[in-house]
C-alpha cells in the first residue's frame, strides 16, 4: 500500500491529483472533519529565528499518534539564517557529504564556494551528516564515526523540543537532505538510534514537498501531507517508527523566505546566490537523539 501511494505521487505521467493531500496551512476543513486538532502550548519569547510561541499554530494529526505539525513558526529572517547555515556551513568539513570520495571537489575546495561557479557541482550535493554520522549502508552509528554538532541547531532543536515537554531531548545526529524539483526520498523508517523513544525533528525550507506517513509496516496506506517552507514535523510516540517518504517536490508560488528582505537590506547581492539555489531546491534538516538518557557513549 505504501509503495502504490509513493508511485502515485511520484508519477509525472499521468500526473496525480492532489485532492487527498492534507494542506495544514488551510486547517479549517481538516479541523471541522476531525482530521487534525489544534494544540495549545505555553507562551515563550522569540528565539533562534522563531516567532513567539503565542503565534505558533500547532496541530496533531489524529490518525497518526504522536505526529505533531508546526505550521512555519520561523520569521523570514529566521528562515534565511537557517538556509544560509545549511548551504554555506553545514555543507563543510568535518561534516560528511555524499560527494566525499568522488572527484567533484578537490580536497581543499568547498561545495558552496565552488558550486556558485559551477552548476554541476552545486547540483551534486544530496546530503550532509554531522554529530554521529548516519551510515547509509550499515545504518549503524559508532563512536569512531562522528564530529561535533553545531551549537545553534542543537539549541534550536532543544528549544522546540521543550515546548512539547521533551525536556530530555539532546540533538546527537543530523542529516541535511538537499532536494531538487525531481528528487524523491523512498519509504523508510528511522530505527538506527539506540533511543527509539526520543522524537525525530524535521525542519524544511525552500520548495514544498508531499510527505507520506504510513504505519509501522509497509502494508498500511499512508497519509499525504504538504510540507511548506518553515514547517516543522515532530515524529514522536507511535509515529516515531512509522514508514515515511517524500515522493514529490512541488514548486511553490509563495517564496516566504524572501519576505521582508528589501525592508532589512538595501541590496539583494548577499542573498541572491542562496535565493537562486532555493528557487529549485528544498532543504530538510532531520535531527535525532541517538543515546538513551544517562548513556555516555555507544
Ligand atoms: C530523513 C527524512 C524527510 C524529509 O531524512 O530521514 O525522512 O522531509 N526526511 O525530507
Ligand atoms: Mn526519515
């Protein structure tokens, strides 16, 4: 059932209809039909590029226990900060990239600087990992395969976690996924972490996506949800171990990441390369805790 839905939403010919895709940015009907429920959270002041939690719109998806959707809580300036970090900094050594061990970059070159001059280079980056590196083949984390986790993204994730009572959450591993308009991510569960109770945090920027979330087996038919720039998904409780996928990237007609730029800046030069990249790309930051509470190492 999962595979059929994935193929359906991935297809270019015929094009799928998007009528069953939940758009939580238009929540009225979904609330009335009992598909989603609004969640109230305590007041907290703006930090890390996020708005005050008073202004957050948070929903739970009633058919997926533990799945929390935060409708873009970032300011446009905050989105630009995180986008810049993903492109300019999180894509650098000592982080691991899919293009390591290829001849796309020379050993002293960096992806963002070289990519700005060369389209083939810029489009070659698909992922970056840090903290405990995700091993795409063995799916096993190890003490021998890790690097420091940047403080800003660690603290931002912790702050978001605390708003939902996940006070013990520690960010220990992350994947940055770089998607283009024809990219997909196939169905999978994330179960390599020793701690399978700690939730997964997923931050998305740039172009929109269809996100599929099924059950704990591949046989369950997934729900399709739009994810737009700035949206946060938390997979906690039962949804933590559910199959999920990204069968399609969709070009948005509202580039929220460009809002208020002219107001803050007299020229567009600094932001232009980032904006060009984003015009056909989606960035997903996927943050996990690996260790159990009190566990010091693997
Ligand atoms: C992942 C993942 C989802 C997304 O990196 O494990 O599920 O929205 N990403 O890109
Ligand atoms: Mn995943």
